[in-house]
C-alpha cells in the first residue's frame, strides 16, 4: 500500500506540473479529463493539498452515471464539473460511425475559449 500511495503521489505531482506549464504557456486553465476508475487508481489517495490544487482546474468527467449528482459523489474533490461524457457509442447527425455524447454544465461554453 505504501508503494501505491507513493506512485499515486508521483503521478499527481506530474499532472499538477503539466497543468501549471500549460496554464503559463497558453494563459488559460486546461481541463482535467478523467474517469472515475483512473481517479480512484492514481489520484484519490494522495495528499489533500495536491487534490485541492488539482480541483482548482475544471473537470471533464467520463462516466456512465445515471444522474449528474453521482459525479459529485464519486469524484468528490471537485465542487463543479464543466463537461460530463455520458456515453462513448452514440450517433449524431453529420458524424459517420459512433461518437461520444457529452453534457455541458449550463453557462460553461464561454469558459472553454482561448483568450
């Protein structure tokens, strides 16, 4: 268990460093895209300080939940999410083949623009 916690902490430190570099380079906040299984495997059991820093970034969560409230329960560090990838095998007009279906939280589209 000690090794796993060390590995998770190293992974999260790398992620936080990358997010910081991208923020500085592009003068905008990148979005953290994750699924519940990845969050639980590589991030959840790290330090509270690191998780709080990670939660400063917008969240795009990939999950097959039935309700939006399940996201807050299953990925608890973020108070808000901006995009929810509900499914990965949908159909959309103008797209040949299958595509992802995403739900964007109200009023969030403008936050995705580059300055």
